[in-house]
C-alpha cells in the first residue's frame, strides 16, 4: 500500500508530471543535444550536467507515476466543526502557554517548519475529528505526552500554495 493521498494531492502530482514531461523534458533534451554537439564527451562537463539533469527529471516522473498507481485515496471531507484534512487549527499549548496555528495535511505535503502537520504525525493523529474547545492529549512516545486546547478551526483552506515534497 502506498501513500495516503487526497484527490487534490493526485491533481497536484499530475500537474507536476505534465510539467516535467511537456515543459521541462524538451528543454533538458535540447540542452543534452547541444552539449553532445560540443565534441569529446569524456571531458565535456556540460554533457555530464545535462545528462544528470535529464536522468533526474525522468526518475522523478517515474517516482510520481508509481506514487499515483500505489496510492491509497482518502477523503478530505469532515464536518464543518471538526478537524480534518486541509483544516487550519489554532492550538493553545498548555505547557508552553503559547498559541500556534497548524494545518493538517497528508504526509506528502507535511512541512513542520511551515506549520503543515501530517495526519500520520502524533499531533495530526490526535487532532483528527476533534472540535473547538476540546482538550487533546498528544502522545509523542511511551514516556511523554502533552496537552493542547483547540482554540479555532478554519475549514476549506486554499491549498493552491502547497507543494508536493521532493524525495
């Protein structure tokens, strides 16, 4: 079984595949052709770079296509008053006496430094399905857990700026 992906994730992956196949690949092939025309390939750094870039692009296309074929499609819908995928949640961290806003996303979009928490992370798992005002225990491991209070939930957050992580 592959990654948990939403329909939106699949659409973004297909956009990237299309861009790589029909926009980037012709440019890379042209660079490769120009570098090859310069002569001796054994000492031609431009040829080496062009070949490497083309191979990376082709590998990324194969990786993304395989990701789609093995994906576990999940629904990104939840009730309006509860935490779900693509929901922004303002949390109050009791231990630190501070607030932070995170967005719950699928694993492929997670980026903790930019406030995108994966549904597979301890925080994401614990918050799913909870409502404003709920006090939620986040179990990090067998020895440590902490509590957060859900202060605010924003549904249907625009995900146009999200990226699909490059592996």
